[in-house]
């Protein structure tokens, strides 16, 4: 379901930044309304987790010292051998043969674009507002929000 | 006197006390840092889990599991990695519980007599909000929260995840991508879609 279909042309990056800022305020207000019972249970869960981190697991107690002292050199050597074998079997030249391989991040993005329904929908719709918004958007959602919220009080 | 005797620890001092103290200090500092981190994320994590699961106990279970798993498996990782790792674990847990609930719903549908878990009596004192807010402001906040909750409920899971991780938790694109297990481009798409959908749904509330 794409709820925003057909409405994108009416939505400007400024409006979206305003929405971001206002919804953040509402969400943060919601945090202060979490009841005492829930807070107490979260507190208990946190204490249990911190206590669990302080004591090593049963398996770690048994194998920890053995692995670190006796098996570490052998494990390291075996891992190195496997890596070298894999490299030689695959043929080193293949690793630099494609443009995508030179830039793993862009390869991942391309793969994601191809497999992601939302992205395909955006491409098919030629939704220019997304690109306007993306250009105006920094890495942090709050970057432009303050300007947007200030200029667009509804 | 033998050479060994000169290496003996001072009187009344246990042999491992100096090294042990160092180790204890490190472990204690780590525990404090972990406690501080979990405290900083627990309410937001609960809100995110509740938005995904729409059930208080399930949301608490999901957060508790995520805390435990982070503590057991990743407490020794650098602290800056904790947040995306924690939310990755939490999102996985939420998805697992959503899947399990779907299966359980199918099975329960076959049973003629079943008691709804939501029918359990709730303690009104325990359910009371923790902070005093003026009644009028509370009503306005309540209305806005209800509208936003309802709008979030209708969002597809991935859009809701991206929206809450970025807007409530304040993760950047890279951290959100790590938490959601997808690319940064995909995060931007999901987030933009969520904003557009919320704009349409919440337009009348001027939220």
C-alpha cells in the first residue's frame, strides 16, 4: 500500500520538515506519559541485562580460557589458510573486474533499488519531490527540521 | 632468601589484588556505561516496540530480550556500536513476534473458546501517567498522540521502523540502515514514504 500516491506533488520539502519536527515533539511528549508500572519493568529489565553482561555465559566460562590460550594460534592459521585458498580459487582478477566491485556501497544500493518495491515505485512514478526532499535532507532528520518548523507553523 | 621470596606480594595483600582491581575497575566502568546506555534508550525502544506490536507486555518482552542479547553478546563491543546493534536486535525481535503472532492467530481462530489477553483487569494506579500535565494540555497531547499512533499503525512495517528510528531515536541514515539491515538508499526511500503517508493521514490534525 502506498498511501502517499497521487499526493506527492502537493507535498513540499518544507512541509515535510515541519511534519518531522511536530511529530517528533508529539513522540517525545508520549515518552513522558509512559506509566510508572512500565517504567519499573523497563528498569528491572535493564538491571537484569547489566547483571548478565557482568557474568560470562556458561559456555564462555568453559571454553573461554581454552580458546584464548591453546587454540588461538591454530585457529588464526586455519582462517588465514582458508582465506588464501578462497582467493586463489576465485581468481584474484575477478575481484577488480566490475565497476560495482570497485564501490561495494554503490553495488549494494543498486541491488537494493532493484529488489525494493518502494524504490521501484518511486522510479516508475518519476517522483521528483523525493529527490528535492533528499537533496534538502541532511544525514540527521533534525537538520532541516528547525528551519522548516520555524518557517511553517500551522 | 630465595628470588621467589622477593616476588611475594606485600603482607595482607592478595596475590591478584592489583591486577584484579584493574580488571574490576574496567568491568565496573563497562557495566556503568551499559547501564547508562540502556537507560537512555529504554523508553524510546519501548515506544518503538509498542508501535510495532501494539501490545504492552509483548513490547516489554521485546525490549527486555534486546537488552539481554546486547548485554550478553555485544557488551564488549565499542560503545558507539551499541545503539545500531541494539535497534537491529530489537527490530528482529519485533518481526519475530509479529510472525509468531500471525501463526498463533491462525491457530487460535480454530479454538471455539478462548480468552482474550486484553480482557485482563488492569491496575488503574499502575496505569496512571507518571508526570503531572495540565488537563487541557493533556487533552491536546492525547489527541495528537492518538492521531499519530493511528497513522503509524497504518504504515507498512519498514516505513514505520524508518520513521521511528530516525525521528524518535534520532539515528542518522547510516545507523538506521545498520539497524534495519538495509542500504542507506532504502532507508531514505522508506522514510520519505512514511513522511508522505503521515502528511496525508494527519493533514486534518495539522500535526
